C-alpha cells in the first residue's frame, strides 16, 4: 500500500480509538488532540500524573481523559488505555499515538487502511523502512541496537520495534497485559503481540523530530532509557 497516498477525513472515525499516554506535554497536547479530532471521533488521553496542566488541556481540546494520580510510566498508561478501549461498544481498532507531536496522522490512517484491507491485527510503524526520518547517528545506533535485542528476545523480526505509532485490533489488545511500566514496555508489547499468533505487518512512517522534542532532549534520552531497561531486565 502506498505510504504517500491521500487520506479521507474521518473515514476511520467510528470503529477506532486513539490512545495517547500523556505526561507533561501541556504546551503541545491541545494541538495534537485538535488535529486528531479532525479525523477521529474517539480519543482517550491517559494522563500519567502530569503537573503542568496537560490533563486539562487535553480534555478541553476534546479528548476523553483518564487520570493516574501519580506518575506510573508510559507502559502503565498504555495498559490503562487498552483496558478502557476494549470495553467500548463498537471499538475494533486502537492506535497508540505519542503526545509530543512527532507522529503523522496521515501515517496512522494509512496503517489503519492496511490493517483493514489486508485483515491484519497489528501494524507496527517503522521509521527505518524509508529515508524520510533522520534520527541522527547516535540515536539511530541506539534504536537499532534495541531492535536487535528485541528481535532476539521476542522471535519477531522488525526494523523498528520501539516506535510509539502502532495499530492494534482490539482482539489483540485484549490479550495484552503489560508488566513493564516504563520504557521496556515497548519490547514487551512486541513480545506479547507476537504470542497472540495474529497476523502483523510493518509500515513505513515518518517521525518528526521537532524543535520542541529536541529542546526537551527526550528523543535520545528515551532511546537510551529503552536500551538500558532492555539490558537490565
């Protein structure tokens, strides 16, 4: 399927939920939610103990809000979102989407097209299937090392195991029970989705390393945290 094809607004609106783990992204989350709302009716933000007004901004922008009273980690926030969505009437797919504006809505919609057209349960976004994303040399080395470790431990063969943009059918999501609350949850998701034996694909996506994310220093730090968590588990 053409990763550069055009998308039609709201064509996935009824049966799809966007799940956003949220922690201290108060300056950008309203825009992220508002742009998603142009295409998707159902957006749930799981606020993981933010202290900067992120939760209120997300709710005001139109997201449903679930609050963790304290910071539990991104894995815990995703699990809360999974548990919520699989109980919603008519929910067929969920999309995990980062709160910081690094993911493209067009990519999410095309991944949903692939899931529906080819009847696959899981679509992993990969920034390494084409050359649109330039993560930088050091970050690329760390990410590819993490992918190598993940592939060795899960038995799957992905090119980008730690991309936060994923499409997961709800029958697959219902089988996921994350125990790794923090960054190692990304490998745990791959492992547990693989154990479902449901069909999966990868899809080329572009990750936007914005001035905002670079200023926070989170891109490389998150990659290093993932690798450390994998190696000390």
